[in-house]
């Protein structure tokens, strides 16, 4: 053990070397470079001269194992630099200063590793530069470019044995033995600078590693620091900065105090993410109070195109849309309306930022006036909000739709480490409420992240409604496994089996940490097979071993599915840790893809919504509808059961016809009078925006569909006898109203009708018209109008309905004509007609 420890310390350079690598540059002669040659520089930060005869500097590529060596000679005095020239490129306009040693190594301009060895061939210092470097001290530096070098801080004097901390990325500054010496034992020179001079115009301070004195007004206190801002803004650089105190700020640093601060300038990056862009900070501060009760600088209003780096550390003001819920005191927000969905290339949305606040906010909340200092960390900007005075509505998620007598339901739900531990008793009531209300008591629930059968049985007992629990131990080192909850009154279980538990994708490497699990059963008399999956996470997806494991898992599931009968419904559900475009199995349809993009998410990661939970079906004609059970992904962490929303598929036990909800371009969907809880279309004389709302008398009703100058709405459950005034509103202003008769008549497609503007507007040959059907489906759609086949231009889900664009055949003659629409093997009700006009 002692020998191994000694070797580690020698490799890491943890003994605080006297002679250190002080600068690395590999872009010499490359495109855009000024210098023609690569170089490595070393420095004597100690107090004694060192003979270099027998010493060498060594270089290898970022992931390579073969080092190239350049011998060193001569002596390096305390505080002296030593320049080692390497290979030249074809570009550049300037040569290096006279080198003290010369090699011929062609170094990488972005990432690599350099080691300094003494005459006994011991590693004296080591630097890994760039994120892919495989050897380094604690963490590598950030990547270099053709115009940037890695320079050791404090002119070469700093050595904490952490490359990511000790080196700044800046313009190459080659120094040789003729360069003026630096006395590392002397106190560093203290510069008196403004905050804007410290920040500089770029992402990093030009004074990183230097000690400075500056002054400003305290604008905000944190538990471990405070924000300081100059009273007057600077047009070129930020006038605010974080003073990091580690513990509670001193009493002198109260909000509104004018203080002078002496401290060291650093570019902070999280230890776990050394390649992150930095935050400029003042550390090791000495704070002196100069005045109290100063006015705070005016906050800068942020817009979607604001360069946020320009205002780092300053007071800002913003209109925010909360797009992800609170986790502790942190929520995610955007500066514009769209909710960010995770991109396939994993890139972050530019204007996505964090909000730190004590207010209760959840996704969907809009805040018109948020102010506070702008911080940066973990690759995202953060506003530390001053008290939010707005009244904030926390919306309740809608309950699951009621299952009809010709449907059965299968759901998937990640239980977020439901373990047999003291917290279980507190989580079970929340589980009961979520399954009963948000999931609607599905017939079968495929569950992930439970520890064992007895825990799942406790969950079944807590939910009630005769659920039975099934699971099996997994290979997962964290102890999570998958299983089923099935309702005994609705599900006759034939068998439950775990699949491919011992399968390997490489020698000694198991394919599945959480093996697939299969349920064979009859649900409401329908034989089915339900497979539960929980794929390997997306963590470290760039690692080839991770990609290979995930590919093997998908191939294994495909093999298991191929052995199941194709003449019964086969459902594959679970936490796939994959986006929809990554899940492809021959003969299976991903049911979540039938939903609109705005509703299609089950999880929120770093403020970005994504769908990781999917349900696949081999007989998509049986799909009635799909529903995401809200209440987790969008809820504050303290209020939710899990970090995943459940997904419920409603499947048909028998084929039933679609109901034609109406033709959107007709006058109304009634043949006689309005009936309660039916779809109607109301027309206006102008274009309607998406915020349009409709009133039936005093009852306010949200539209199902808004398009052009027509709005499709669902009438309220009760209507007054005789007639009702239907009014269209936008932003509180009435745009149009019309009186319509009411009664118990069931609406059908109209035979004609008069629009509110007193013109007849029905189908015209050669035009495109919209039909709205109740329900969603991915099955093929066909239509006939006027006795001939009709072209279907588009079919898209709209709030639980199916909107279909039909091209009216040119052979249609004016008058009353039959219209027929088929979706897969199902057709709309018989005797539907419309009127063709000249």
C-alpha cells in the first residue's frame, strides 16, 4: 500500500515541485497563429538553482501512451524561466525568442499531456491540457486553440496540484532565461483597478491570478459571498463581480454599503467540470467599509438576445417564463415564450437560465419583474432573485381521463428509488394519490426503480384497488429493479419472467443492469404480453463502452420481442433513457409520438424537457389515446413522487367507430340546436389568435382548436333552455357574439347553416377543408366525398382530436353530399352529409 501511494504522489506531482511546467502552446504555425513554433516553458518557483543536465521534457497526445522526449541542459535559477522550442508549422509570422533548448515535437494545438522528468527519470511535474487528456494533476486544463496557451497563474508561482486551477488560458507569452526574474517569495504586487477593468471585455479576466484592490456597492448577500457593483456602468465590460468569502460575508458587506475589497482574481470552474466557461471572482477578500446607505445601481433589463456574459455579476431585471420546477430553491426559466425541448445534439438553449428564489414557482408560471444579480456556474446563468412580490398560481395537474368500457390501460412509471427505508412511509400516500388520480388506476403499471418485492407489495397495499406486485432481483449495483403492478379484478396473470439476466455483450460485461421483465396475461378478456424495460442512462454517452452497452440492450430486447406471438397485443413500456428517434423496432409503433410536440415530455433535465418514457405497441390500430400523467416532472421537488411523469396508453378491447366531431369550416356542428358537452364551431369576422376564449352565456370555455377565423370549442355541461349567447374573447375584449338555440339534440355534421356574417360558407369543389374526429391514431386514413375517393393532405392530433385536411373532389356537384372517412379499419358513423356550394 505504501509503494502504491508513493507512485501516485510521484505521478500527480503532489509534492509541490520547485521546477514546474509554466506554459504550454501547441498551435505554432497553425491557421490564425502568430507564432511559428510550438513551445513548452518551465519555471523555477523555488529558492535554489537547479542543474538541468539529464532532465527532459516529454510530450504525448491526449490519449496516447508513447512519449516523445527533449533533453534539457544548463541551470535554471530561482525565479527564472526556461524556453523549450518544438516543431514549427507552415503558418505564423513571428519566431519565438531565443530558446534555451530545442526539440522537434509536433504538439497538438488543443489537447495533450506534458511531463517534466529529472535526471533520475522521476516525474517532477505533469500537465494535461484539454478535456481528453488522460494524465493530469487532479483535472486537466481547458482546451487550447491556435491562438491560446496554458499559462501557470501568478507568473508561474502558483502550484496547487490541480491543472484546471493552476493554469489560465490566455495569449501565448513565451519567456526564456533572459526574461526578468520573478520572486515567488515576495508578496504579489497589488493592482488598484475598477471592477470593469477586472472583468475585461472577454469571458476571462486579463488579471486572473493577480491581487487587486477595487470598490463598489454591495447589491446582494449570499451565504458564501456577496455581489459588488460599481455605481457607474461601463459600456465595454461588466461593472459587477462576485466576492467569494467561503463563509458568511462580513458585517461590513451589507446591501447598500460602499466597500473597498482587496483580494485575488480567479476564474472559477466547478471541480467536476474543468472545461466549463468560468466565472470571474475575487477570493481571499479583505473588506473595508467606506459608506452606508448607498443607492443600488439600476438593474439592466434582459432580453432574449442579450449577451449575458456582458452583465455577469451585475443587477439585472427580466420577464421570465418558468419552464422547470423548483429543486430546492432553484427553478429554470427562459427569457422568451418557447419551452425548451432537449436537442438531439445535447446542446443547451442559449437563453435558458436558473432562478434562485424562496417563492413557490412551478412550470408554467410567468413572472413579469424579477430582479437580482446575474451569476454563472455549471454552464448556466443564474439570477439570485430579490423577494418576488407577485401572486403566483401553482396549477393543479389534470386527472387521468376516465377509461371507457371498451378500453384497457397500460402505464409506465419510474418510482425514483422506492426503497424500504424510513422515508417510504411518507412517500406511499403520495404514490396512492398519484396512481389513483393522475394515472387513473391503470390495469397494468410497468414500474422502474424499486428495490425489492416486499417494497412493491407495500406500494400495492397503499394504492389499494386490488393491485398485485411482481418483480425480480436485478444486476444493478445501486439495487434498483423493474416490475409490475396489476389489478386482480381486471388482469388474469399467466406468467411473469425476467429476461436475459445473464446475457453478456462482452466477456465479463453484462448486457442488462436492469433486465427486461415480461408479463403474460389477459386484460378484460384480451390476451396480451407486456414487457418492461429500463435502459442504461445517458450519462457519459460519448464513451464508446456506454454506447456499446446501450446498443446491446436494444438488440437484446429486439431478440426477445421476436420470440413473442404477433397475433396478440405486445406492449413494451418503461424508462428507455432514449429519445423517440432512437427507439426503432420492426413492427412496433411508439405511441408517445402520436402526441403534439408541446405535450410530449416525461422528464426535465437542466430545464430542458424531454421524453424518456415510452410505450410501444405492435398493433397500433388498437390505440385509443395516450396520456402523460402530470404532477412529477413539472412539480417542485418537495411535492412530487418521482422525477418522471407516468405515461398511460388507452387500448381498445374492441373496434369502435370514430365520431365525426365536425367540419371546421362549416357554420356550426348542430342539426337543430346546441346540446351540452358537444363540439361546435363559432366563426368571427377576423383572424383569431391562439389565446382566444369562448363564453357560452357566463360559462368560460377553452377552445379545442383555433385556426383562421373559426374556433372549435366544447360546450359546457349545462346550457340554458331556449338559446344562449356565444361570445369570442381575446385578452378580455369581446371580438364577436352570436345567439344560438339550445336543446338536447345530438350534433351531427351540418346540412348547411348561416355564418354570423350572414353568408353561406360550405364545401366548394377543388378546395381544402378540415374535418375533426374524436381520438388519435397513426393508422392510414382514407376518405370519400361525392361518391369518389378524396385526397387526404394532412392528419395531425389536436388536443385529443384528429384534424384531417381533405381536398374536395372537383367532380362534386352542388347540393347535399355524403362524406365517409375511415381510420384504419374504423369508420365514422353512417349518414354524414355536407353541402357543396358553387
